[in-house]
């Protein structure tokens, strides 16, 4: 039986375990090194250097592992609702006058910026900016068959 492509392998599990354990090893080692160095032993400084090295290794593991895992969502627009609306044809529900109004997207009403339009006009969402959907009039979107 083969392993699914998106499931981490053995090396990933070992790297993750190492990344979780390193701080638990490095911090007590560093504290013991400080106490030993205060007592005048040269080995205390080596323990402090070793603890700093382990913490640096942990930081690098976390940095590279997190960078590799970032952006692998199957739905990259999941938490960006305004970006999900780009390209959709929607209906104006509050007239766009002076460049601002409201449009209905699905079952919700969004603030919109675009050319002046009357209620009921079909417009296309072309972008999003600061909580507003940017819309343009769309001649091809002349009715409910175009979407909403």
C-alpha cells in the first residue's frame, strides 16, 4: 500500500519531533550551563554555546518547514471572501451614485464602488479594495442567466 501524496513521510515526522524536542533540551542545558559558568567552570560556557546552537537549529527547522508548508491549501481563497467574488456577475441592490452603492452577492449585500448604476443593473466584480467590491457595468450580464 502506498502513502498518499499529501501525507508526510518518516523524515518529516522525525524532523517535526526534533523541532518539538530541541527547546526542551536546549533551555535546561543553557540554564545548567549558566549555573556552571557562574561557579567558575569552563564547561559551563560550552553548555551555553551548545544550548544556543540547539535553539538556532530549532529556529532553522521551524523556518524552513513552515515556509515549505505555507501556501499548500486546496482552497487558497477560503478566507478571502472578497477575492472569491471576482469575476462574478451581481445585481445592484442600492443605487451606485457618486461611485458607491451596494450589490447582492449570493445571499449577502456588499458595499461596491464603480460607475453610477440604477437598482437592478447587472455588474461584474473586477476587484476588491478596502472592504469594497470594485464593479463595472457588463453588457454581457444582462439577466439572471449570467449568475448572481
